[in-house]
């Protein structure tokens, strides 16, 4: 069972402070993302290591993108444009070649921007707006380790994605409500609520609690999940128009 700390003195499976604070190597830290996020985030709060895991998740994401056929990406985008009523007359071989050769560097840039951006957003919210103690590198360490969750699960889903020719195959809320709701705004929002991302957000919330013990895990999770939900609602509205 993963270990989360719901407040000061309320840790499940708590260990001696010195043992919890001794930083593990990268393999141990990646294992603790799933098995003991409380221990991991306590260590990262004291010693925010982020470079190794950032490079690893970026490399895995790039390798995953390389394994997806460029033609599948091309046809998926083409069909989406047709469904939106956009002309695809100029969407031809040049765009296909761009996807073929540009998807890997594009994934690298997107992964780096995403992780640095999320860390910057949480630093802004917690350290500047809410007045918590914390540095950008601490939040970056928490984000980069937690992001290993959706990256790894994406690797496991890759064979099924290629087999079904469905690039939108993800573990989202929509998987559970698709049979009850008609296509529209609610379904668009549900498709954006990725359960692996929500899992990673809960791990990052544990990090916010470890960075500043005055911030409880529950309140950090509430703030982060609210931000994620508002993002999904805003994007869902744009997709519905």
C-alpha cells in the first residue's frame, strides 16, 4: 500500500526520521514513487534531486513517441481536422514528413516544458500566493519523480494503442462513464481527466506537505486537483464549441 502522510504525525508506516531523510538512489526513488511516496518526498524536500529522473522520463517519452507509427499520428490528426470541419487539402506529404522526423524532438521539448511549467505553477501557487516555504527546485523534484507514473503506464499501454490504432487510448474518467453520457461537454472533460495524472498529482501533493509541514496533504491535494479540473473544464469548453 502506498504511504501517504495526511498531516503532521499521521504517517502510515512511519520510519525513523534519519532513515526517511537519507536519500535513496534513482532506482529506489522510482520504486518509492509507487510504494512509499511519503518517504520519497521527505527525502526530496531535504535534497531535491531532479536531473536524473527528468532525463529518464524525457528519454522514455521520446522512445514511446518513436515507436508510434508516423502514419498513425498523421491519420489521427487528419480525422480530427475533418471532424472539426477544417479543410485538409493542404495537409499532405509535408506534414507527414514533419510528424515522421519531428515527433521525437517535439516530445522531448514538450516533456521538459511540461515538467518545468508544472513545477513553476505549483511554486507560484504555494510559495508566493499561499505563503508556503519552498523553492522551485523542491517542487521540480516532486513533479519530475511523480511524472514517472503516467510515463511508465503510457509504456504499458503502447502495444494496445498501436494494435487498436487509437492514440487517444488512456486511463481516463471517460472509460467509466462512456456508456452513460452522450458525446458533448461532459464527455470532453472526462476524457481529459487522466487517472494516471491524478495519481501523480496526489504524489506531488505529498511533496508539497513534505516541503512545508504546515501544508497538509489533503489541502495540497485539493488545490492541485482543483487546478487540474479547471484546466479540463476550460479545454473541454473549447473542444465543444
